C-alpha cells in the first residue's frame, strides 16, 4: 500500500521555541528540544518522525517561517 | 521504510520568497509573524511583488518593512490610511495596503480609518486586533475586553470607568464605501489558511477598484496578556472569539458602471 511520509527541516537560528507548532501538529510529532540555539531558545524537533504525514500544519502556523516541510509518497 | 528525501520536488511548504532573512523582533509566538507570512505569500501568488506599496504603522509592526521585500512607507501614528489614500490616488495601478494594529487603526487613527472607508478608497487595511497596546507595555486599548486585566486596568476593564470595547469592523460595514469587511484569526492552521484566502480576496478586490476592504485578524499578544504562546491561543479562542466572531461581515460588489 502506498504511504505518504513527511519530514521537516527547522532553521534552528530563526526558531524562537514558541511551541505553537507543537500544539498544532495533528499527529503529535513535534516537541521542544532540550538543546538551545544561539539566542537561548529551545528549538523544535521531531520527537516521533515516523508519524509525520507532511501535512504542513506546523509550517503554516510558524510565526517565524522557520519550518520547511517535505513530503514523499512511497509505493 | 525509506526516509523522505530532502529535495525541491518533495518540498510542500517553505518560507515565502518575499520574506527576508532578517530575524523578526516580535516576541516568540506573536501573530504578527504569521500574518506577515500570509501577506508575502498572497503578493507573490498575485504577481504583485514589484507593484505593491505597504504602509506600516506605529506599534510593534512598525518594522514590517524589514521583513517583506516590497516597497514600504512609514506613516505617522494612526495616519496609515491617509498615506495609503495618497499613494493609491497617485499610483492607481499599484496595490496599496496598510498594516495596522488596534491601537493605530481604531484608537489614534479612528478618524482617518473611518473616512478612508467612507470614501471607498481602493486600498486594503490589514487590522491586527490583539485587544491591548503591545509595544508600550500592555496598556488598555479601546478593543480591550470587559474584565480583561492590562497594565492600566489591573483589576480588569470596568465599563463604568473605562467604557465599553468596540468593533470597528462592524462600524465600517455600515459605510457604503467599504465593500469587503471580514474578521479572521491565525490561532490554528485551518484559520491561517482561511485568513490567507481572505487577504487574497481583499487584495483582488482593491486591484479591481471595488472599494475599501478591511481584514481584521483577531490576534494574540502573549507578552501583554502574560501567557505562554500556546495558552494565549487558547485564551483567544475562549474569550476573544465570542466577542469578536469570525467570518465575513460584508461582501458586496460595486456596480462597474457607477
């Protein structure tokens, strides 16, 4: 069966760790990392990458445009 | 299963082309960033990148010109729609929009805003309503909800002392010159997508010479509200949306032979 998978790339230095994407993810993929960026903000990361469908909800809501979403179909 | 390949043909969402790489000065989770992004996307999709003039206000979004790669002008506090009127009348082929907060458009700039709408200027006002003066430290705005605590109403807004909040979108809807008035929000991905459609419609409306459009975006000010970004989005849904309901308030077409 074909399956659609997604992944995100976060521009860590732009991310302010607001967590709005974490709350918006319908598949509960994202979490704030314990690591911080140059400004001291915790950066968002994929805690459960296998659950990502590439719906782009996180990218759409991100106020700082730091999430790029990729999606691929596997046969 | 194989991993998703990071390549252009698999990319479904990225930072809009017109957004500059400057890191925004807004607080983490501020709605301003999301609305900026929508404007950048809409301008790019309509092919208006080299024909758009934005008017930035006084308020947190005073530096909007640092983030979207179009032509900008900076207006005196509240006077963005007066400046937009001049810009549009002198350059009728340009897309002219203002980006204003509630302190700018509906407090100090009420007169300019109401009269620009009444004259039916072919411009768009993007109106960010977060019910507070964010930049100056969270004081009460005209749009502050009853009972809402701010720096100047520490016990909550009391109508006997501070009066009642008002809805400038509904007020403008009574004016014949205003033809598209809508209220949106950006607190959830679905609302962000609807807000983008509304901004696009307003921009097309202005380019078609259909009169004045107002897109009110009910927004959060998590620093001013003293909440986390996620809690601010929930507070918005529970308290702001019952008083400022979402949806189109007015959508009429002008007679082209007028």
